[in-house]
C-alpha cells in the first residue's frame, strides 16, 4: 500500500533553523533519515549545510585561553564528581541473598531499575558540568567586564577586534568572523526594536543587496557598547558568505553601513 501521508517537513525550500537542527543531529532518527536526502538535493539547503560546516571549522580553530579555572571552580568540580561516584556505588543495586535463586522476572526488574538509576546519575552529572561551565563563563565575563569589555546577552565585540572605526572607514571595519558567525541560522534582525521582515528587505536594498541573494542568518551584535544588526548573505560559493553589519536605524535611503566583509572558507570534505 502506498503511504500518502504528507512529509513531516514540506520543502524545498527548507527553513534555515530546520537545516541547522538536522546538521546538529537533534532531530529524531527517523525524521532525520527522511530529511537528509531531500535536504542534500536542495542547492539552497546545501549552502546552509556548507556554511554550518565552515562555522564549525572556524569555531574549532578559534583560540582558547590557556588560563586554568579558578581554584574554587576546580574544587567544586572535584567535589561534585566525587559525590556522584559515591552515589553511583551506593545505589548500583542490591544483590540477592547468598543461596537464593532469583526469578527471571525479578532479575529483569532489578536490571531495569539499575539502568534507570544510571541514566539519572548521568543526567545529574551532565547538569553539574553545565552548572560549573556556566559559572566559569560568568567569572570570565565578569573579568572581561572589569577590563572594559561590554558584557551583554548578545555577542559582544571590543575595539581590539575592529579595524578603523565606522566614521573613518565605514566599509572597511572588519569584525572577528567568529562573532559574525554567531547569527548563522537565526532570523532575529532588529531595527529600532522591530524585527519586521519587510524592514530587513528595505535595509538590504539600501545597501545594494539583490533581492535574490539568500539570507543565511541575521541577529544583533554589540560593538563597543552599541547594538548593531548583522546579516549573513549567501555568495553562491560553498562555505563562504558576506557579513553585512549595519546600524539599527537602517532603512530605505539610509544604509547605515558599518562593514561588509567576506568570511568563511572551504568546507571540510563530507
């Protein structure tokens, strides 16, 4: 019998966030298996996949500070792991009394309970690690703030990551690619507090962007304390795209251009 039920995700075109979820491996296995052939066959979706591959490569090669975590954080990690290990040993499961024969049903029930406990311990360990990592990030952020870096919920760029200021050379102010790539797969361009898609199109038109140019991501970025709008544009070349940075007042007849630069590189071979 032919299955006439509709596909769970019609397309193409495929939403950027759906392609990003597929690339990240967070979709259910059966859903991902059905989507992969269709996504790979769509040129627009392939460009998003290539951009995501390039982003992963750029982030993997980004410099990481060699400074060890604070002593208090290290101690908290060790104490948490030691506590979880002790709890795992204590709750592994009660063996049967020597000389008694355990029934098959009881053995299966005991193994199921032990599996559930191990799963719970793994979840607790993951939560503990996430909490510690969050603490480390918070401490690092506070340290950066004390040195003059603006901290914000959105990505922040300091003057040390910029070339000439916008007033000196509006089209030549380069921003670190890793910061620009943070908006990939998002649709959060904000202009004077509005996320209207029509406003985004007017802004792109004011900056000479052709209507047919694919938008691979958009969002806000803090540059030396000022909010800017970042739009990632497809270039037709796998793994590379144009990063357009404009002021939040961008609109028809007002480009508000801060920078436009080509970023990314050749994606890794699949």
